C-alpha cells in the first residue's frame, strides 16, 4: 500500500510523487480537501500530486496537465455515462495538441480535480464540455509554439506541432512539450480566439477510434461504482416507507439480533441497516420489524391525465404567438384536432444505483455515478454539516442512465449512514428501490388543432400543453434520505425543458403554443432522456401526418413542401433513400382489413436550434393480439462536426431502441400509496429478440460546430412508430405506451 498523502510535502516532492509537471494556476484547495487520505477505486491509499491544481473553468490549467514523459491528462467536469466522451474528448484535445489519443488520460467528474462544467445533461458533453477542452488545448498549443519560437529563435509561423513536439516546418530538431513546460505553468486564460486546426487537416477527429473502456467492460474487469471497496467498509440497505408520506411508529431492533454485526441507523424517518457482509444487510433489512403510519397521498396513475388537464394550475404561458392562429382556425373549413398523453416513466437502468461514502469528522469522500458531481456537492455538504470544500465527489461508472435515476439518492443514503456509523458505507439499491423510488420522467398532456389552406399547405396551428413546471433556480432534485431524516432541502421539482418543440418545424403563417403549468407532479420527477421533446414531437408529427392524409399527399412530400430549412430537408430525403420510401398518397393503405404492415416517417429539429433528425419506420401489427413489432428503422442524423462516428452511431442506435421501448411498453403504475410495478415482469422493456433492423446515415459537417448526439435521435421515434401503425391498420394511437390492449381497443372502435 502506498503511503498516505503528506501535508508537509514540498512542491518538488509533490511533483515527484505524482510524476507530473502540473501546469496550473495553483489555487490550492482548502486543508479539508487536501489533508484527506486519497484512495483509488479499489480503496488503496495513494498520494495525489494534482490536488492543488486550479479548478478555474476559464484557465487552461484547469483542463490540462503535461507530464514528464510528454503524456497529457485532461480534467473534464463532464462524465462518460456510456456515451463515448472518454474517447471523443480525447480526440478533440489530441487534434489541437498534435498528439495521439494513446498519450492522453482523462479524469472525469472529480470535484477535487475537475472544473465545474455543469452537469452531464442536455446533450452538452461534446458541444459544451468537449468544446471547452478543445479550446483550452488550442490555447496551450499556441503557447507551446510561442515558447519554442523563443527558444529556437524562429517565428511562430515557421513552426508546427507533431507528435508532442514543436518542429520547424522546414525540418530540423524540435522541442518536446515536456522540454518546453519543464516545471513551468501556462498561467493562461483559455483564449476563445485561439485558432482551431483546419478540418481539412484533421488526423484524429472524425475517426472511429475505439472506446478505451469497452475491453474491460466486455471481459468483466471494468471497475464500476458497485466494485469500489474501502477498508472497514459496511454494506447498507435502506428501508423505504410503506406508502408515500408514511412515518415510523415503532422499530423492533431485537428482530435483527441474529444477524452478525448488524447496526441500525435511524434519523427521523430515515431507517437503514448496515453489516460487514452484504447478504446479512439484505436479510436484516427484510427481517427488521417496523410499524409505519397509514399513508395515501398519491392520486393513482389512472387519474394523472385528468389532473393535468383540470388543474388547479400554477400559471399559464404563451410560448409561441405567430400570426393569428385562433382566427385562422375559426375560418378554416376542415380543421383537425387531437389529444395526446405521455405517462410517468422510470429510467429503467438495468443495473441498480449504488454509491460508497467515507465520512469523517472533517471531510467526506463520496464515490458516485452522478451526472452532476459538482452540482450535488453543496447538497451533501449541507446534509453532513461540512463546508463545501470538505466534501469530495468522485465519479465512477454506474448503471447507464440519461437523466437522474437513483444514483444521487444512493449517495445520500450512504453518506448519512457513514456519518452515523463512523465507517465507510456502500449502499446498493434493490430493483424494487430503483423502480419504486427513482425520480420519474414527468407526465405530459397535449391538445392540438390544425388546418389546411386551399393550397393544401398548413395554414393554422395551435398546441396546448399541460405540464409540471421545473422550479426556477432549483439547485438539486430533493433527495430521499435527507427528506426522510427531516433535514432542510430546497423545495421544488425538476423536470427538464419539457415545453420545447411544441410548435411545428414547418412554414406555418399562424401558430400558437401555450402551456398550463403545475407546480407539482404526481411522483417526484426528474429529467429523463430528451425531456419533453419526445412527447411534443410525437404529437406534432402525428398531427402533421393527419394533415397529409387529409390533403391526400405522401407524408414525405407533404413535409418537404413546407420545410424551408435545407439541413432539415436533407435529413428527410436521406432517410427516405435509406429506407427505400416510395411515394404514395398518405391514405393509400390505411385501414385495410388485410394489411398488417405499415410505414411511417417523422422529423425533428431538436430544440429548434440543435441536431436535425429524420426517421422512417416499418411496423407489423397483429390484429388479433394487438401486438406491435417494429421491423426496421432508417435514420438520418445531422449534428454538425462528428468527432467519432462509431460512438455517435452507438448513441443514435441507443436512442432509437430505448424510445421504442418507452413507446411500446413503459408506464409507471401507482395507487394512492406507492408505485406498483417494481420489477421487470410488471414493467417490461424491449428485449433482444424484438430488436429491429436499424440503419443510420450520419451527416458530417466538419466546418460546423459539433452538436449533441445523446438525445436528439430519440425525439421523432414515437411519432414515426405511431404513423406507421396508422398506415398499417388505420388507427391513431394517442396515449403511450402502445400496449396490445390499447391497440385492440382502437381497432374495435373503427
């Protein structure tokens, strides 16, 4: 075991211990953060030479360290949840620094080492986090060239960087990065005007380089947060209330005496057990006799849509007001209207949430798979009664999730227990915890009206939405552990930006979009992948399809006639080509008594200012059982500059498959007390045998900024699926999920 970190080490000794030349502004962390014994993910104590580095997001040194052997470490506040940032951000930095990705390591989401770049959310990993690091690398490159120019007595324009060396363009000996920085710091702010390399000369960006984490993952040797082990660590399990709002009336501690080493932690209504052996903790949690008060605060899942639409409301807001939609709709001879509903859904992480906390009297370290380590640090500090700088969150890979599942709650569970017991505690949620208590994707209700003009183009459009509103400036989602313990927390809800894309992306003269806001949600909500946009685009693109059918025009041609954005038109045309779309009137096969297969198409300009996606889908509907099977999917995707096409393709595929699952199967059911479907049997997801053929066309635009790839492809999936079902059997499905029961009911009504 390595020696503990020594606060009396000199700067020279510190650098020697870590083997790095740390190019930082040297804004030291407080004594609380630097005096703790640091441990690697396996729990081994180790010194860390980088703990005094700057965390300044505007400093080059906040992002980059150059080592004595010429290798580089990047410090990223954004984390790789499985979306491929671990290779893509390396590629962006490598391109600007002129080195190979094999020379770069990356530290992610460690609050003691990485700048706060905001949470990894909203498809911002590349387009914000990666772009910041790329600009820091470009600034560093220009500084290295300037240093070399002075040493070599040449003009900077006469020099180039190649393989970690600044060389004369005319040939001759150059200077390595290690030679140039030799104990010096950059002491530079990131220069927003530092030139980026010309895309025509890219050597690394745009290449399908392999992710460094995959080999260990497929061979079972990768370290997840579930694998973190600390000396003396206990395993904890939390006992959840019998119903929403239930309180503890009594606890029979003698009921768990037979389990060796079991300890009970109770703080208010927070109740947990811990033991040296995990199985003992699981058994003790099941055996502990607890009497809870009655509880019945929930409305039940079957009343959610009615509650959304009927209020009471916290307010109303007009989001889009173009022309005069009300007058145009009133004057129209044949307007269409339809209502849609999207239910609460769980994140459905196949692995359960987990965290490990080591809380002492003066400092705390929490190992977590959180997407927002910097964001949640103050919440844990307040909960533990410590200053922010005394709490360190270290990101470690966990179960995949886009949005907030139970990771942050598990960390709070572990932290409270560790503080109470004075030992490190590992908390792994059960499947029942995950489905029953993770923050849910919020419900949405929409009603749309639209009309065609004499030229069969859309002349008027109105969207009304009923949504839970995210609390302004809410620092974190309220956590279960401090809530049960009676500790102060920010009050409010987090939903994500769920009112976007409620208006059509087509050229329409009269458009109105309004929303009726609620200040609460039936279940604790949080942002879930592509928050709000999937449901909104589902409604918009289904209405667009209905208008095409009313006009008797092919759905693709109908969209193209009103789409003025050239990039949008291109993704539609390329999707059609990839799919083999054949033009025909929209109503040609819909409603046929024999037809069981159909095709649908949908389009999305994500948030109206980011990634362009079009999707075509072929489905088969079994009229007798009501089962829908997706046969094949074609998708064209334009997110500007592509950093790693292999990683992007995986993201697009994942978005499509997850959203097919959410569209066909997923809905949280709950009564007045608790969530009812807390296992995979009662909350099914898409299975491997049901996977469709997926074909993807990635459009690379090297001269344009990179945009997000983690969410946009999810947004048109449900619409394309619903439109294909209509084409197959003539029914419009307006409530998610499209269960066999709903399909048969719709078929029976026509």
